[in-house]
C-alpha cells in the first residue's frame, strides 16, 4: 500500500496544470484497468475527470454506490523537491498524501480485497475522481450531480477529521462575495474636499460585513482580502474586498445573500457593487447520512475501531451530492494531519483499517 501511495504522491497533480493532472489520471486508470471499465470526461481548462465502473464479485446487482475523490492537489509542480515523499516515525509525508491520494489507494486496496476474497457486493460501484476539486469543482459539478442522482449512497475519500479520523456527516456550505466600492479621486492636498474616498467607505462596509457572522448559527463571514487606492496622496477612487462565507444550513443562505445585496454606501458619493454567492451548498446531517454513518460505525467496531462523526467547516464534492438528498458519508480517506500544509502526513498504522472499512461498506450498502 505504501508503494502505491508513493507512486501516487510522486506523480504531482496541481489543479492548475491539466497535463500533470492527466498524467496522474492515467496512472490511476492503468492501476484500475484490470478490474474496471474506465472512462474519462473532459474537464475544460482542467484535467480530465475519471469514472471507473468497478468489476466486483456478486451476481445480481441493483442500484449504485458512488465513490468520490479528486485527482488534483494544492501543491504546484516541483514541490516534491522541497517536500519529498518520505516515511518517518510511522507516518508518510509528501504533497497530497493526506488530501487525498492515500484515500484513492485505500479504495483500490478495498476493491482488491473484495475480489481476492470473493466477497459479494450487491450494488454497482462507480469511482469518480474530479480534477478541479481544490479550485471549486466548476467543471466537474454537473458530472458529480448526474452520477449522484443515479446512486443510493455516496462515499467520499477525503481525509478523516482529527487524530482519530472521524467521519464527516456534515459540512458547511462555502461561498464568496466581492465588494467593489467606487468613490471620487482627488489630490489629497490641493483638492481634498472634492474627493470621496473608496478606501474609507470600504472600511465602514467591512465592519458591517464582518458583523454578519453568527457563530451560534454556524455562519462565518470573513473579509480575507482587501485592496484599494493608487497612491498615498490621492483620495482613493476604488477599493475592493473579497469575503469568504460559510453556512451550516441552506435556509440561512438566502438571508445572508439578501444582507449583502442590501449594503448601501454611507458616503452617498460612493457606489457599491456586490457580486458572488454560494459555491458549495451545505452538506446537512440528513437521516440517510446518519444511517450510513451508523452502518460504518458498526463495521468499524468489528475492526476494533471506535468510529466517531464530525462536522467540517470546509467543503468537498460531497456537499453537492448531499444537497441533492443522496445519503453521503465523507472523510473515509486517510487518518493524519496537515491538509494543504507543508507537514501534511498520514498514519501508517491506520491504513489497513481504513481500507478494510471501505471494503466492508461496499459489501454492506
Ligand atoms: Zn480534498
């Protein structure tokens, strides 16, 4: 398993480099080809999306289980030089090892185990790997939703939560707004009063915007990026901010969007333009997802693992499938830490039970 993970990690696949992602997609295709019917789908300006119909034991199959993952990573090409694949103190390190190349490897070993032990699987199993998950899944979303609608359950190979690898039964919805303020430029010394400062106006707006957070309801609004002005001695004609929003419930989305659209300038000589909205709907903890989790918990207990559930502030492609009402269980991939961070790593002694849990789940749902 370590050897396969190493091959996956050493085949770098940043979202913004379709040729590199396609090399990784080809590597996975070659690995699954002996036991799957492989198809690729065009990803526009991104790499190809991969869909593999797995050939698993069991005669009469009905329904389908969609297994979701992504082939892209946040690490640019050449990261391996500074952050090589390595094995230290019971952990594997390297770009994308945790998010989420190990998860893909676990699934392939689960499939291998089911085949070698001839354990019947009652559903058709489709593995889908998207090439653009780390950058918003714009080109893969429709494919994910189409496959999800034809499935009775979705299993997501994203990493688990925390040191124990809790599964994810809820995820926040993720979106963003851009606020552009336009004022009136003038010389800060010669003609100060003729100016209407977009920077000052934006500063007022930002305190209003930050005030839209409601932690009790699971709503966070983060003005993460600001820019504006041209020079220190000019009253700024333009300023803008980019704001990250997270919501736990779909019904909070409309109210929040309304509040953004209702922002009006304090200095009437300025104007405000708002664009953006929700990118990923929240994955709410539905009854169907809870049932899936209970099944997983029971199966994990058979492996001596006390499996817990968690909710996440981050989004995944599971948000799209859950929002369609399809029971979705996320976080079935690696146990480790440091997603998107230089110390990204996975625990070696949790690789076998995660692969085994996937195999058991495939046989059970
Ligand atoms: Zn991921």
